[in-house]
C-alpha cells in the first residue's frame, strides 16, 4: 500500500482501480481540469468509496493549464513533482522547491534560459493552483469504471487480454493462454485509452481534401473516406461531409473523421494542415480542442464512419497522396509515442500492400509498438486479409526476411508446377491466366486473387492428392510483398551484415530502415547512424565519427533499389519510393528519416524538424533505381 498516489492523467481513474492501493489516511493527488468544488461528483463511484473508507486526503491541480500559461505546452512533470513535495512533507516545502529549481537549472540549462525560466515559472505557479478537496459525505456518483475492452470482441480478448490490460495478468492460469503463442490481430482497437487532452476538430468548410493530415497521423486515428451520398441517410446530427473533389469522385461525399478515444493528441495533423481561414488565419481546417466535451458525439461519428464502405481500391491512383490515403491502414492505434516519426511509414506500408504483406521485424521500437502484448495494432481488411508479422533476433532481421522470400518463392514455384500438371483437369484458360498475369498494379492483383479463389473452389471439388497439395500453396500464386523492418540500430550496427548480404543478393526483399539516428528504444544512445558532433547517450561530448552512409554503400552494388526519404519534408517523394521499391524485382532498401522523442524536440512541430533536416542538407532525398540504367538514364 502507498501513503501517496499521484494520478497524472484523469483517464487512469476510468481504467485502473488505483485508489485500492492507498493506505488508510493516505493522499491522492489528481491532475484534473475540473474545478475543486465540482471534482467530487465527477469521480467514479469506486474512487469515492475508497477515499471515504480509507479516510484519505484529496488534492487536485489543473497541471495542463499551469503548463500552458507557463509556456511549457503539455509538459507537466515539474509541476506534478512540485505538488508531491508540497503535499508529502518528505522535505520542508521551501527546501523542496529550491531543490527542484536547482534540478531544473542542472537538467535544462543547456537548452537555454527560456526553457529554464518557463520551468521556474511553472513551479512558482504550482502552489497557488494546488487545492485540497473536501470529501463528500457519501459515495453517490453514478459514474462507474469502464470496461477494459470496448466493443464486441472474442472470448479470448474479453477473458484474457482484458485481464492483462487491467493489470491482473499474474492471476491468469497458463491454460488460458494459446499453446502455440499465436495471438489475434486487430485488438488494439478495443483498448480506447483516451490519452488525449485535446483532439483535432475538422472544419469542413476550409478543407481542401489534400489528406496530409491522415498521412502524418502516427496512430491512424484520423482518416478520410469518399462515398455515395446515400450513406448519409441515417448519419448522426454532428456527422460532417462535403462534396468530394478530384479523381473519379463526381457526385460523391468526402469526410475526415477522428477516432476520439484512440487519438493521442500529438497535433501533427493540425500543424501539417495547409488550409487557413483568410479572415481568421488562426483557424485552420483542423484545430485542436478539448477532448472531453467532444468525446461522446465523436464516438458516434467514428462508429458511423467505420460502417460506411471503403472506396474501391482498384480505382485509387496510388501515386497521389489525396487518393492513396483512402486506402485503409492495417496498422492502427499502436502504443508508439505521441507524435512518433516511425509509424507513419509502417502505416503507409500496410495501406499500399497490407493484404499481401509479409514483415520480418527487428527488435526495437517497431517490435514494442508493433507486437508487444497484450494488444496488436496490425489488423485485417474487410475480407479478413492483413499483414503477416514476426520478430526474430535483433541482428537477424534482414536474413529473416530473406528466409521468408526464399520459402515463399519455393512454395510459389511448387504451386506453379502443380498447376501446370493439373491444367487439363482445372482449365487451360484459367491456368494460363494465373501463370501469365503481371501482378504489377492493384487491379491486376485483384483479378489474380479472384482467379485463385476460382482455382481453390475447383481443387476442393477434385479432392485428389495433387489437388490437396496445390490447395495448400494456392495462395502463393498471389504475389507477396516481403519487407524487413527495423531501426538504425539494427540496419547500421548489429544487423548490418545481414543488410549488406540482402542488398548484394538478387532476391526480391525490401528493407525499411526507420532512421532516428539513435537507439530510440533503449533511450537515445549513439549508433553508427548518429551524425558527427551530435550529442547522444554514450556520446555526450559529441560523436567523433562520421555517420555511416548506408545509402551510398548499398548503391555501390548497382543491383539494389535505394531511397532516402522524409515524409515530413516531401510526402510525394516518400510515396514514390515505396511504390518503386515494391515494384523493383530485386533487393531494395528505403532509409526513412524518423523524428523521435529522443531528439529532445517539441513533437507537435516535429515535421518542421524534418523539413529543416532536408533543407539544411543534413538529410538527402534521393531514389536510386537500377531499372533506369537499362534505359540509358541516370539511376538517381
């Protein structure tokens, strides 16, 4: 039991039974935007009961308001620290405040006087905004803790994953877990973490339908959809739509919708939005607003939005961002940091190739937010198809993906041999169509999948040994897209031997390097991707060696497609690189600049850092395509 519990985010009270761990006579500190006089009636009933039974003291502060008035944005750490020392009596109050201020000087001094003064002001403003709240006479709240899982889910999700989310994982019997370690995909959507204090609000009258907001969203919580107007017949009153512009969208409607409970409030979408009100430049097509008053209406809007059919993938021009972003992301609501610079690349990968995507993943951030239990952000489309994902040892990812490619190619070869042998029994025409198709575009993939479905129906009817063998590998007749995904610690350092081996091969393996220029997952240590003179852990005086030029090394073989991209600087160039790399029949590597919280930057304006990195020449944008050499052109 604890003598003091600090709850820095109101939503935790809805999700975790925190106060049961409080000692009798203990203290609960809440960060809340509610006024002290109305706080008691806003608490869940179980919290009220615990506080009364334990004869506890209750304190509150609107830390976000203090942070914003002090110029600190959403950073509340020093504010909540000051509250702790003021309440707990661990040190005399004046001594504690002076110790905090000295720690601010020591910690933030290198960032300049402005940052130090903002933190000092926040500490000074803290005590005047800290209030003790008298407990009510009885626990009479009508509000209850919400379930850990929201929405219709399987028994396994409700009975096992929900208990893990609730912190009761140690109490689950081993017999309840899957024997083979396989977990269901698409479960992150059930968490509904409600982390955002503020969420974007779409001002439809200003929207130019560029879809840049959906592109940059790290958690796939803001999406665009084009649809028939008839689907608006039963829409909620607050559901917004405008006439769709461009493409083959005449007579259709367009909507940008936010998932309010999944949004992390990073603000990237609001900052990237280019459309402003001419009469009020501070008003854009996306503006941040408090989540709490909007939550219920936006939940209804989001659920309605999900039930509107998705736009036909075969009619999307994937070379245009505004159309490509209509593709449904099959990577959603991950546990990545708010404003993450890595996940937009993975999201785009699943939008483009997700229903036939095979990922060999490197240990690191991408394995933590991508495959860490209890829930999984990789999901499936309306047809039940989605990415295949697995994680091997940190140093083996490129080889792991190469193994996928070799095994898939062998199964495809086996399927083609069996198909030729059974051509007369199946259909010479169908066999020829399956074997001769190009599979270079979405419509061609779609048609091939229809042919394979017909083939599988015929094989089930034949039910011969050859038919059963072919049925087991028939899905390999639809081209698979194989990718190795990981960070710079993998690609530049511990896994570089495998990266070199793959790029020097002739195998159709794609590598995506999420380059933050530090070891992000372990706390920002220097890697061989860290630039010369950059300050990072293990290089506090500035790194002495020059950054390894992974792109130049990969280009030296002359047989690999190589691209260096930064979606925050040139989104169209990033999209082209993904399409060209996947289309190239050989090894490819995309080195993707990824801003990171380890950089110590304001993550809400991180796209400006990407632009600065490119504009300054620190990060080069290029695409090296060996196919151009065959045409007598410059491959760059």
